[in-house]
């Protein structure tokens, strides 16, 4: 899950076909929504049994994970191109990742997120992000 990053942008989108490393699937059974996103984070980061299945709890546990990092980290996620994506839930997840990266940066810990999938099909274009990097324009 955690590998050493090579670039400095906090979140980048890559075409799904370029994925050549293990990545956490953000979708399941052709769907992506809040519940599936939280389950993916829970499994990838080994959240404890008391995880509250909400964005705030995920944020707190991800910050705990960042606090344990001793070197820069690269977190890879994937979305199947054909998945039905809840754009609002994906936007919330992206904001969560941006907030975690900001927290890490403030502590001089580099955390980068790579998302492999068709950004436009996932609704990223309508969220005000580009396919190169989902930083707000």
C-alpha cells in the first residue's frame, strides 16, 4: 500500500491501463459509492473494528497512519472504467485525500495519491479537476 513517491503533486490521475503496481480498488461490483470507498480504506489501512464507517473516522485513522510514516509515501488506488460512480461520494473521498496530504505536508511528510482510472468517466471533469492532477482550478 505504501511505497516511496517520485513526484511532488499530492494527487494525480493516470489512465487505468498504465497501472503496473498493486493498487487499492475503490470500486466493487461495478459501483463506487461512500460505503464502498470507506470499506476500501478500511481494508487497505487496516482500520480497527471500532471504525465508525464515516468520513471523519476515516480522516482520524488516516492521520494516525500518516503520523507513523518515517519516509515519503505513495498510495495507489484504482477505479474500473466501467464502474457506476457516485460523483458526490468520489468528490468527498478526493477532499479527504487532499486533507490528509495537507496534514502530512504540514508535518513535513510527503504523501502522494495516484488514482488509476478514466478521470472524466469518473466525473472528475465536472468536479473542477483536470485529468493530470485533481487540484482545484
